[in-house]
């Protein structure tokens, strides 16, 4: 087992146990710290979606910092089961929903405005972002002025996967071979 620590809020310092899975790439602490500094003014009582949950660290960090709820979507069944165990371990299972399955298909089933904030940190170099971002817009699951936090490989150009008439970039930063940004729904 490998562990990732929550870096802020009520669960600060708590470990998230991870099953050995080389496909998981948890968001690094320094990147999460920057991202949640960006989100600090709006995270309180937010309803969040983590469409490629993996370790769940972004969602659990959001709950730790005052988000009302987080909906975690994870494709792999063993990893989804671990997310449920982690929610129980942290005592936040009433705030966390875990769904196992394909993010795009599950997002398309949500037909009412549900989310203030969406985390997208998919496996790199698999072309997953464009369809999921389009699916978020088409499903109607985003609340007005919803925010979108993205982590991706540096070779991916965010303006190529976002319909910029729908999204306004709020923050951007690069680190090593990846970059990350915060966008807000413009209408």
C-alpha cells in the first residue's frame, strides 16, 4: 500500500490508502495546494464532481476544505471499492457518492444542474477530456457559473478541448510535464 496525504482542512494530515495500481497518478501535494488556494473563495458548501476519481484525493480534499458533497466516478471496480472504504475511514460517507463506470456515460445520465465544481484529471495521453467536457455541457449537470479544474499532459492544449465561448480561464500553471487550469462557465 502507498499513501497520499490530505494537505488542508478538517482532514489535514490524514492518509488516503491506495491499493497498488501503477495506473493511478495522484495529484501532487504542491499542485493540490495551488489548486485549492485558487478554489478557497468558492469551495465552501460546493457540490463537486470528480469524473476520473482514481485515488479520490481531489474529492476528499474538497470535502476536507468545506465542500458539501462530492460525486466520485471511477472506471475500475477495485479502485471504486477503495474510494468507498476511504470515505468510511474518513467518516464522510454521507457526503460522498461513488459510482463505478465510464465517466462520459454516467455524466450523460445527470439531467439537472447538480455541480458547482468539476475536477478532471484523467489518465494522460488518452484523449478523454474533449468528450467529457462536451458531455458536461450537454447533460445540463452544471450549475450557473460552475468551475472546471483540469490537470493534463503539457502537450494537450486546453483551448483545443474547451469550447471557449462557454468557458473563461481563471487560473493557469505548469509543472514539469503537465499543466493545470481553472475555468468558469461563462453563462
